[in-house]
């Protein structure tokens, strides 16, 4: 099991559409228990930002594969004292088999990847959150049987999660609509990349109108209004994002069988109401569980587990 052996995953666009389907297929098999892979390798976690799901799901996945995990807390390693990434990367490369990094600047991931020979995984940056979207697509596939022809509407800040969703949906044959306030829309480079991947087969739409975007959607998705590193902007963003709240009124515009996703952690009564996240259309707990299955499939593919 190693179609991606030795590769990096810095962006969802590092995968081809076929490779994405293979990971999703393997994730479903691992979840069902119809495949059992073993891989006695060492995963390093280097997280410059907080994490519950990504940290624990990567760790659990690696232990279930028979491997080991090292938590490289930046505060107790030399990285927070200014050791260059180029040096850290070449040293960690000698000890570890694979390294998942959560950081701010995408360029730091690229520097790690250029100096380390082992696979580098983006465990969230300000630009993207590819591992999250593997689990999101798995959850959608479980809910609807097939991804083809679905429409996902993301309502909120057009940053990391929205970017990876746009790329992942375009790659998986899912129409994607992003509704964000002006000045908080996805980066034009990502919109262009997603549009090129979709190649006219599915729609890639960015709008400021959450109601129009939600119309007939099969998946309604949101994320926090102030991401990690933007805590001081949280208060001032509330009035700007208020019209983009995922609530029962907005959900009314979606397809009757629509599901609601949120990458978590959630701020209830901000980007999503309690009634919706706890309601019958919410799939957020399955979505969180799938982080472990999807990342196990990713680890197995990058490491060549058998
Ligand atoms: N969704 C997600 O990445 O959660 P954590 O920040 O808890 O890892
Ligand atoms: N956009 C959020 C996602 C958290 C999983 C953040 O970057 O903080």
C-alpha cells in the first residue's frame, strides 16, 4: 500500500484526483476493518499552534498502524530558540520516518520539505488544512454514497479550511460555493487553482451572499470567524461575520437532506448555532472521527505500509 510513498502533502493540490479517491477508498476500508495495515515507523508532530483533533487523530492512527509518535513541542526543542528550519529539517530527517507540521506560514512547510527527505504533511497552515478535507470528503461520501454531483457551500472566513475545501471539492467532482464577507474571501490564486482543477466539470463560485450560496446545497460547512493567530481580531469580526452564521434559517435554503459540517473547534452562537450543530443534520462527530481514518490512510500511503 504505497502509491504515494515518500511524497509530501503540503497542499491538497499535491494529490491527483485518482490519488485522492485511493486515499478515500482506503480510509473507508480501514474504518470498516476490511483492511488491516501495519507500519512500524516513527511519526513526528511539530505543532506551533494548538490542536486536539489533528494531534490525537494522527497519534491514534499511527499507534493503530503499529508505529510510534514523537511530540516535538516547539517550546522544549530548539526551534523556538531560533534554530533555522533548514537545520532542524535535516536533523529530524535522520531520526523520523514522517513529520506532520502545524504552523502559520506555508513557506515554512515548503522549507521543511525541501531540506528533509522524509514525507512532510501539512497539519494546518494559514493557507490550507488538507488533512481536514480528506475527512470531510470521507464524511460526505458516507452520507450520500457518492461525491459526484454534490454541492458543498462553505459560509464564513475564506481562509485555510475554505481553501482546501475548494481544491478538494474541485478534485472530487463536488460543486463548491464559498460565501464570505468582502475582504475575507478566498485567495484569488486558490480560486484560480480550484477552477483549473474543476476544468468546467463542476462549479467553483465565490460570493458575498450566504443565502444564494446555500440554495439547494447538500453540505453546509462553516469554521471559526477568527482563526488561530487572529484572537485579537475576534471581537471586531463578530459584526462583519454575523450575516454568515450557519443557523436554522440558512439551513432552510439548503437541500432537505443536507448535512452540516464544521471542522471544530466551534464557537456556538457565533459561526454556528447550538440548534444546528446539535441538530439532526449535523455530522460533525462522524467528521471528527474520520480525521483518524483518513489520516491513517494517508500515513499508510506515504509510508508504504503493508
Ligand atoms: N479541526 C482541527 O484541525 O482541529 P484541531 O485544531 O483540534 O486539531
Ligand atoms: N481556521 C481555523 C481552523 C481550525 C481547525 C484555524 O486556523 O484556527
